């Protein structure tokens, strides 16, 4: 660390946790019949006895909030984790179980934040497949629990957020001025076939294709004309979406002209700049960071680790050594997160 980076406030924005009740329910999902592409990863984490590539240590780290995690944060100069219930959240449970477990996870999240208000903030979960109850929980999470936004793990029952059944959720997020973080899960059933080999199901490739497809569906669907103030966050340096900006805009115009896509007020890339922010979770490339800042503006890029799936030290080293100005590093490390997720600025809080 240099003198510049030693005292900088670091807020990591895609940091995963779980609670025993959700973890037990996910173990149950591992034993259900079906061919969901989320199962290989779930089995490695939650059904360790049945998998020769098991990673049970991940579960220990996910369930821990106040011991190893705080030590890891202290050791690496990480001030705050913006916590979220790890993927796939509650979205693989039946609607009743999903509502119940989302409420429980949000309550636990609010409790740990109350105990450590300078170390943790949190994104609330809800059950997208029960939109009416989801809206109630969203309102409770922001107004009563004072959480900082929402986490949705991509598709729900193979539907994406451009599906009108989810509009009440988007309307609520916009009205609450609360950002929805769209985190990956494995590609939906219709997208899954080519991802079943070579370990492509999850973070290597499938996660990015799933979320970039989700984001593009939202961008070209017209929903940002309906919900112009809706804020969406995606990780992994924007899942590659802005690399395609020129071609997406050009080809979307053609699709509009032949009547295949709805007419939009703005080009897809303009909605991406206006309505999305991205994080650096698990994508520690200075080249990709530089491109992202140039394409989207530094205000739209937030730092993340993706703990415990990625290690803190290299994520900190990546951002400490990024070739950006001191002012931009402050934005990337905490200023943008404070703004987007309504996290109190350290200066407003006083020294501690
Ligand atoms: C992995 C990666 C797992 C990410 C995650 O949650 C996750 C992984 C289950 O590498 O197994 O959130 N990620 O965001 O890249
Ligand atoms: Mn993640």
C-alpha cells in the first residue's frame, strides 16, 4: 500500500453471505430431481458428502459474518462489505419458502448491520416469483430495516426481469430509489446446453452470458422508458455488455425497423450509461477497468471483491495499483458505492 491508498475507505459491493436455514434448504434442492445448471455448483458447496470436488470451506466462510470475515477485512484494509445472500438466493425455492427465507435472511442481515454499522451494509432479498409479497418485503427492507438496495440472482423460473409479471418489482425499486443488483446464477434452461461441459456452467463463462443476456433483454425491451429512474447494478466489470455497445445500438435499430424490437426513446447503450452501474467483482484486469471507465464514466464503476469466492488481497492490490487519479480511486473504492447504495459517507459520520 502507498501513502495514498493506506487510509482510503474501501467498500466492497458484491460480498456473499448465507444463513443456516437457507443453506439447509439449498442442500434440499441438491437432492431434488431436475436438470438445472445451478446444481453442479450447489452440490459442491451444500452437499459436500456427495461430491468429490466438494468445497465445504466455502460454506463455513459464507455463514461467518463476525469472526473470519471481519479478520479478513481488517487484514486487507477493507472497511465495509455490502453483503448479499449468496446465489441463487431464494429463487430456486417454492414461492412460500422463498418469501419466508428472504424475510428471515433480511432480518439477520439487518441485525448484523446494527451491530457493526461501519463494517456492513446490505442488499435485501425477495422472492421475484411472488411479486406482490416481494413488493411488501422490498418496502419493509428499505423503510424498516434500512437496507441499501436489492439482490436478484438473474432469472427466476427461466423468466427475466423484462417479463411484465415482474413490473411491480421494478416499479417498487424505482419508487424506493433502491438499486437492484443482478447477480449471476447458471444459464436458464433454454440457454444451458452448451454450458454443461468444461466447467462452463458458472463463473468461467456461463454466469457472464446469463447476466449479459438478462441486461440486454432489459435494455432493448423498452422497460427503461417505463421506469426511467430504475437503477441496476451488474458485476464482473459489467459482464461484457458495454464492449458490445456500438453493435448492440446498430443492430437494435435494424431490429426496430423490421418490427422485431420495440421502438425506444434512447439507444440501448444510452440506457446502460443512464440506468446501470457496474462493479469489478472477480474481474481484476486494469485493461478492462480502463475501458469501462472510458465507456461508462468513472461514476458508474464500483469496486467489489466477491468474497469468499475471490480473495481480498488481490482485489485490493488490483484497485490500489489501478492507473487512475487519486480522486477517481476514491470514487471507485467508496464514493460511487456511497451514492448508489445510500451508504453514509465517512465524513458525515465523523471519525471512528
Ligand atoms: C462463484 C463465483 C460462486 C461467483 C458464486 O456464488 C459467485 C464461483 C455462488 O466461482 O464458484 O457469486 N461470482 O460472482 O463470480
Ligand atoms: Mn458473486
